[in-house]
C-alpha cells in the first residue's frame, strides 16, 4: 500500500522567467551588485508601491541595519520593537548601540499594541518599528500620529507583507523607512535577499552612500563628482545581480503569485473555520482596513500542550508544521535589556499556542484538504 508523499512546511517554486533571466546575466557577465536586473527590481518596487526609493539589499536583516545606520544612534538611545518578531528586528539596532524596548501584541492581529506605545516612550526613544505580522497591517495612522507628536522615526518591518495594503495604501509606504525580505520562505523570493524602502527623500542620498561601503560611488556613476571616495560610515549591502535576476521574474508574476496563495489561504479557512469554532482554536484575523497578501496560515491552539501535540500529530502524518517566534523579552539577550516574564502577556501566550501550517505557492487543493483533514482528526 502506497503512502501519500510528505508535505513540507515550505517549498520554493519558480513562477516565471527565472531561468531566462539568470541565463541573461551569464551572457552579459555582470554578476555583482547594482546591475541591470537590480535596477529593474528597484524600479518595479518604486512604481508599484509608490515609495520614494527602493534599494535591494542582501537580506531584510541588512536593510534593518542600514536603517539603524541612517538613525545615527548613540549609546543609550532606545528603539521600541514588538516582542513578537524575528530577532533581526531588534538585533539590527542593538548592533549600533540602541537599547530595544519591547512592546506587547494585540490579541487579534498579533501586531504591536498601539494603545501601549505612548507609555513606553521616553526622552531616549528614537524610533518605533512596526512589524506587519503575517502581512496584516498595523494601525498605521495611529502609529504615525504618535511618532510625529514625539519626533520619532517610524520604521516598517514589512518582511511578511509585500503588496499587502492598509486602507488601500501599500504597506511599506507609511514609515520614513521600510524593509522587505526575499528569503525563500517569503511570498517573493531569491533565496536570500531584501530591500530598504525610503519614503523620506532626505534619507535617499545618504542611504546610497552607506549601502556602497560609505563611498559616493553612485554620484560618480551619475557624473556628479569626478571620482568617488570614502565619505561616511557604511558597509556592503548589495546583492548579486544574479539574485536580482531571479527576483525580477518573481516580482513580475506578483498577481499570479498572490492569486495562488490567496486560493490556498481561503481553502484553509473554509476547511477549518467550523472545526476551529468547535475546538476553541483561533484562525488568522484579517481586520477591517487590511488587504491580505496571504503570507501564512496559522492556528492559535487553546494551550501550549495542544499546540505541541498538534505539531507531533501532523509530523506523524508526514506534514510539516512549525511554531513561530519566541518572545524577545524572554530570550537570553532580551533579558539582558530588561525583558522579564509577564512583561508582554499577550505575546507570551500567543507564542506558546501558535503553529504555522504548510504554505507555499504550489500547494495543491488536494494537499490543503489532506492537511485540513489531518488537523481535524487531532485528539487533545
């Protein structure tokens, strides 16, 4: 008797002209950064999102580090970050001297709880980082109003939400700075990659310098200076044009990708909504005003024991599922910055109970149904 094939948690897929564009880079032999495909990716992001400037980076982590450099942080400065996020959201600013201040989650979207923000602002606060968890937008107007009132920089960590919208406006265009991820687990991929979006035009020229090892090479190429030299701090944030070629093929097929992922998300939701109600399980919440880019589908189980039991149950049936972030305030490093148990109760509870189901572009209807049926056979 044959057994059904294992279903992994993630499976990268080709969606368009990846092979053709990579072959073109090999013919042209421009493999390093800022080649033609990099410029095309950046132009596409600028045009479709309406941001001031898009610059590809080697990762979302690097984009966040570039944002930290733009802030010119001083020792003792504070940056408010969600506790429920990947370590890079905090680490990028810690590397440049800042202290992370952890904010709890909203119980519906698991985004940062904007109602707690003002109570955490001090005279040392420099920036607030909003993470659009699962691609569902934070309350951006409220966050922007608070940041403006206190003279703070608003940064969007939009690793999950490319082409998602908040009240009809693209995520990544609210804060002065935003970051994107093209890691192979994201909606649009190139293996490893990212981008920084600059919506404050005063930051663009310096961002180009920092991204080019602190040199004014961009100005040299544009004919603005007769030679380029070291003018600021900086590092090498440029991805290979070979990766940009792969990425461009993905971005060009954005409507097809979103349609495929939307079909997977909606099928999961239809299959599981009645079971979830009957078993005190919460499915992802898409609040009014948010347009879902369909980055993930998760279950919030009643407790940690059932979450871990469901992961084991799915694994027994050759289906991959994973938990997500450990709260930063409870991590070894987080505790060194003043984090403690009970500091972010919603985040801590959600982290204990959340599991992510397999989610990728070419997950078939039959596979979604098999996963859903297996979920429904779980016995606590």
